[in-house]
C-alpha cells in the first residue's frame, strides 16, 4: 500500500514515517506534506492507497485537503494530538483516527482495517459523508458497517436501533433492517446529540419518530411505523422531559 503523510510538524511526520517503516512492512511512504496546498499536489501526483491526515494544519485543516480533491479513491486515517471536535464526524463515517503519540498496535490495526475495506466506491462515499457532516452543526449521514458491506443512510431515516448481542439492528423508516457489527452502546453515544434516546436496555429510538406514549401494559412507545417499543420505568421521566422540549 502506498501512503502519503500530511503533518505540519516535522518531528511528528518523521516519527510516523519511522513507525510505518519499522512496524508496517507492507506500507510504503511515497510522499509527505506539511500544508494544505502541498498535500493536494502530492496526493494528486502519487495517487496513494492511504493517507495519514492531521486534522489541524497551520494552513487549514485536513478537511480542506479533502475538499480540494475531486477523485477521493483512497483510505484516510486521521491523526490528532487531542480529542478533536471533528472525531464525532469521523466516527459517523466509519473512518479511523489515531491519537498522538501514536501507539504501534493501534496503527497496525487501523492499517489492517483500511486494507480490508479497499473499495473505491465505498471510500468516496465515506469521505463524502464526512465532508457533509463537518460542514454543518448536525450529523446528516452515517455509515453503517455490516459484515460484508457499508451502508450509507441519512440519520433522520433511522427509526430505532435494537440490541442484538454484540450487534445492533438498525431499523429504517422505509422498513429495511440493517444488522451492524457494533454494540448498541456505541450508537447510544454516537447519536446522543441527534435526538436519539436509549429508552430500554434493548432500544435506542429516534425521538422524532415517536407517535405515542402509551401508559398501559407497563408503558410503551408507538413509533410512526406502528412498531411498539418497550420503555424502561426508570427512563419514563427523562423521556417525557425530552419529548416535551
């Protein structure tokens, strides 16, 4: 795999290069850049398989680099020195990021995942999803990783998520069900600011899709598609407060 490193601090750039050369033998660093413009030129010239992209550059951001490229048929692993606000958008796109100082094992894991998902169509959709999300205050789209593919859906099209062991069943408003290889807890955290609420150990619902709260039979929610969802007694007060606001 051909790699380009985009990092404006020379020390960090050389440290990453040394880690890749020593511990990732099947990855070849074919170019480096320290600014947005240089990065765009190097990526166009080298046509890499993977880019290690610092979120914050002195001349802009890693997202400015991506916005300046029309043909994004590569994988991206972001790097950052702190828990950047954009990490949430990165997670929505099912992309990887590494916190500095970079851990060798995490670096190898990120490269292995990038190698497995090398698909030009999916790569472009992931990066398009990322750029759409970082351009606004709300997350518009999310990438759902199943056992054999990536599904890109609008966040507003999700009706509810259901725990299924270490997997999650995602139900869409059009009636489709997508089984995703992530625990429900991950989606609870990811969607917390998008008007989703964990109303039961097994259910995370889109509050915009709740049609009724029925008090009888122990209490349950009726969704817009007429699906009944149990609500935990200890979640009722929080639910009523949130739905009221």
